[in-house]
C-alpha cells in the first residue's frame, strides 16, 4: 500500500502538494498526519464538491504500508503516527520538499528537494514537464499553496521559478478571487484580542548587534491562525526578527520570522523540534514551560545570531593613495604598478576624492597627462565609517553606481571596500545558509566553509593550537589582524602534515614578533628591510612572521619591490590560488577561512591555477613551482596556466632568471618524492633548455631516474641514520648525459655552491672509473672495495648503484654501505705509541694495514692487531 502524507498542522502548500502527488501516485491513499490550519479547514468545508478522497488515519492499517510519500516535510517529528513505521525494513520513502536539509531529517529512496518558495512550485513544474492535465480547481489549490508560502510572492524566499509556476497555473484556470479570499485574511475579534496581548507583552532585545522582538501570550484555546497574527505584529512594529510564543493547553506554539541574514530562524527553531526556512519557521513544543522556552530561546539567540557585518569586517587596509598634486601620468603608473583601478586622493592626510583608471586614460588620451590629479578627481563620493553596516554600503554603492567605497574616520582614509568585497561577503552568506548533509560532506571533501576551527583542532597538534590561540590573543591586544597563510593552510584542508607556520599581520610584523617572544619566552631574529621575523620558541618550534605586503616588478624576471599592504594584496602576490588561503587568528574570528581567489575550489577540482596573466612574466620561476605542486599533489595544471607557461617560454623570459633562483627551484623539485614526472613535464614545456641547451629528456634519462627511485627505496629500508641530500642524486642523474665542459657551464649558470660543485666534479671524475673496475672483478677483496668507495660521498655512492648495470657491482656498493664502512680498528695512536713505536708517518701505514686486516677478516680482535704490529714492525 502507498500513502501520501504531510506534516501535522497542514497548510495550503502541504495540502496542494498532496493533491498534486495523487496525480503522480494514483493508487496511493491520501492521509493527513494530524490537524490542519484553520484557513485550510475552512476551505475544505466550503468546497462545493469533493476535491480529493481523503482517508482517515485511524482507519489505516499501518502494517500494510510499503511506500510512504512525504510532501512539504522530511522531519520525522512532524508526521505524527507515521514516524512509528520509519525503522521498518522494506519501507520505501519518497520525499518532495522545498525546505533545506537539517540534522535528523529523513532520507528517501527518491528525493526531490528544490530551493524554491513552495513545494507546490515543484509539483507544478512536474505537471508542466510531464504534460499532466490539471483542472481549474487543482490549479487554484496549487496557486493557494504558492501564494501562501511566498507571502503572495513577496517573501525574500520567492524565486523566479515560483513566479513562472504561478503564471502557468493562471493559464490553467487558477481563480485568484478564491486565492485572495483565503490568503488576504482579515483578523476576527479573537485574533485582535491575541494581537493586543502580544503587543503589550513584547520585549525588545539587541543580541550581537541585531534587534530581536519576542512576544509571549497564553490562551486556554485559540481557533485562528497564529502565523497571520505574527505577520501583523511584525508589520506593525517594523521588526526584522520576531519570535511569537503562545501557550495553549499543554503545548507551546512558536512562530519565527526574520528579514536579516544574521538570524536564521530555521536553525534556531529546529532546536525546539520545529522546522522551516532561514526566514520563516515554526514549532510545537511539549514538556516545557513558557518561561523555560523563553530562557532557552534567548540562550540560543546569543549563540546563533551572527554579529552584523560592518565595514571594518570586510574592508581592505591599508589603502594605496595618491596625493592630489601628482600628475595624471603618475597616477597611471601607480595604478599599473599596484594593479588597481581606483586610487583615493589625499591632501596631506585628509581624504579629498577618488580617481579612476577610466578617467586617467581618457585624460591622457586628450593630452592632459601632465595635469594634476586634483583637476580630474571625483569629489562627490559616498564614504562609509568603520562601523557602517555592510548592507547599507551595498545599497549606497548600487544607488550611486559606485564600485569603490572609501572608509573614512576623522577625514582620514583607513580602508576601502570594492564591489568584489561586497560580492564575496554575499557569497559567504550564501554558503553559510546552504545546509549540507553529512553524506554530502563525505562526497565533497572541500565544501567551502567560513570557519574551519574544528578542522584545525582535528588536524593540528595540541601544542600548535595553544600557540596559535596565544598569537590571536596578542593580535587582539595590539589591535591588529593576524592570519595563518600559504601552504600551511592549504595542507590543513588537504590533510597533509605541515608544521612550517607562516603568519601575516596587517601591522608591524617585527613589533608583533617581539611581543610574542616576550610573552612566550622565545627569541626573535628579525629582518627590518623586509618587515619579517622568525620567533624561536623554547621547545624548538618556530613561527615565521611577516608584515602584509604587496609587490611589483620593475622588469620581467627581476626581483620584486615590496611595500606594506593588506592581507588581500599580500595573498594576491602569491603564486597559485591553492596557496592564497588564509585563516584569521583573532579570537573573535578565530578559524575564519579567507579565500579571495577560489583556492578551495581549485583544491576540490585538483587544479594548479595562476592568479593573473602576467604572473610568469613577472616571476618565471613560478612555472617550475607549478610543475612541482602538480606532481606533489597529483593535480593538473589548468589549461590557461599551461598556455601562459608556453608563452613565457616563447618569450625567452627564463634566460633572464638569476642562477641562484633557478638552482633553488631545482633543489626543491628534486627533493619531492618522485621527481621523474616533474622532469618529464619540464621537457614537455621546453624548460630544460633554460637549465642547459643540451639537456634532453631521453629514454636513458627516464631509465636512470627510475633506477634512482629504486635505489633510494632500497636505501630507505636500511634505516641508516646517515644524512642524505636526496636531491643531489637526481641532479647528478639530470646532468649525467652532459660533457664535463657542459656540466661546468651548467653549474656556473646556476651559481651552484662550491661545496656541491666539488661533490659533482669529483663524483663524475671517479664513478665511471670505479664502476669499470667493480664490473670487471667478480672477487674483489673487501679491503679493495673499501679503498675504491671510501672517498666518495653517500650521494655519489647511491648514484653509482643506480648507474651500475651488473649485479655484482651493485652488491659491492651494498656491502660497503651496509658493512664495510662501519668497520673500525681497535688500536689508537696512543696504543701504538705504548707498543714502543715512535710517532711518525709509519702510524698511517700501520692503521691502513690494520684496517685492511679487519676488512678482509685476517684480524678479528684487539690482541690480533697488537700481535700483527709486533710481528711486522720494530717495537722497543
């Protein structure tokens, strides 16, 4: 048996959805799960003919229900006795609803959940799509559902789809006279009496900066619609947030309405077992007194009402400005240099106006490049204070068609808000309001979140969390903003271990570092020129602190010029979107994730994306970094980013790179787990030529890198503690096919440090000769093996093993690494002197022969070493 039902205290939207569902499930029984609202009861009583056949709940054999079709609800607590069968096996559940998912909601075998104003809209769209005929009365009923649930299409929840659905129903004969009779409702004497009681009892609160009205009343009984009274009360008082609480007999009814995004009444009312939307919700509460409900509501409001965003929450600071006496041409240079389209104009410290790129370019076009900025700036500009609500700024920017709003205090500009800042704020609110279930979160590992404090607690050591909270507290005390930035944030989101902590502050980074050090008994090493510092804590842990900076380049591939700036500009100077994420540490906003450039999206999509089109021109080393990150995370360089790398290659920009910068990138690439893919990718982009013109990715190089991988894996399993510069082995592999002269050219081009050059030159000179002897002699004495290999570095030895083509050569190197290099003689120089041999060059000979004896197994103890000396050397 199939049953169609809805929530208790059914309204027109629930009723209309049941009527429509019957057309999709013609064999199903239609049953109310409980009571109906007064206006729906009146409508059903006044109907001149049966609209649909309803079954009574008490006559239903619950055992026989095989499919439950739920409309306009998915809350198990709002379907009455039908909740008793929910745990039964083989029960199929189909759900049609427009309410967002909340914790504890039912999941169905079939679900159609759409973010529209009414569930009736969803069914209307189905009828239209499937070309299912509906009568004028059915169209009227569906219209009643839409008009009631959307406040006659005036609630903020109304969507374009609701309007189109209403238009379709009008074409199908919906009678708006009937709709208006039941939607436009006049209050009767009983309702007016209750309204007056609520008006007298209302209390006004300001919670987290948001005005909230709570009105409470008690009645032994009430036959009217409480929701209508709540709407009347809200309109009369002009309140944006209203909670109406009415006790009737043993139950308490709560109606909640909100017009502001900071108060999600759906989330709040759900804590009382109710449901609804962020802007309209209701609940029926049992087993609580009206005083308990009021107290619990106020507690929840203090926790769940988000403080209203104001200008200082989203503004960029500090702001790059221009003095009014500079020329238009100078303004153009500054705009290009700092990548901005608007500059605030100041007269001394006083804000005077703004000038836009559009005006500057037109002035230059007309020959006014030498004129002063003051002659062309806009002075009639809307400005905000740091406490101005963001919603007001948004309205004013639209009214004034203004894309840049200066934030001014005491005639001085302290920040700026752009249209992008407003859009980002709106987007964050949209993400916050969207509810995502636990299953969806598992499928979408990188759902954009506003706050990731819980993720930090989960993935960071307790000591790190404690340190970061202290940093946030110090930032608050100093009145500055502090952020975690870069790879550390990226790796938190991706679940990688990374304790290289970089902190950026919008203020004096060195003063901030000194303050941390004084409170945590740490030491500081600062770099005044760059505004950076390293704080070394007592446990060896360190924090890299920097002042928020922006940078510009005088020429392609040159080192950047750096100036203090805002966190937004600081993140914009970084290489890829996945490295532009930041986490705020100030205690009020602790854990808030800052994502100006879509870093979360690209982590989710596994994409390496450059920030702007000139990025590789300004710093070509970013191409090597793109390849390194792509291979490390198994990401994909975006098509546009790849095209920009190719353009930079064709422009020969990499020739201008300094040797040390290119060398540094190679060291990092060869320090990754598997550099082979990175080298192949460099070859695909024709980047190897900029290391040396003769470098090619050949089959032999491919085989050599694979052999190096195998050799390093073998060495890792030995668990030896000898320090190893793994990258150098791959570097040796890269240059293996070059001539000695070409290797010298390459090392000079890269400014390779002298200590590394010596290893490379000596290793190349020796390893082929040694490998030749090892391969020709299958029975070398251990002492000879030791003599051949002892002067080579560990990196050269492992490179030789990777190069060796015969097994006994590999075995010789293995024996040396695992056994022979550990062999020592027992006697010291003092021991030899005690035997009566005068100190001199002979000591070196004796120790060499003793070691040979030890290596070859001829000498096995200290006594045998002494006997050997006495036998072969004159002793006193």
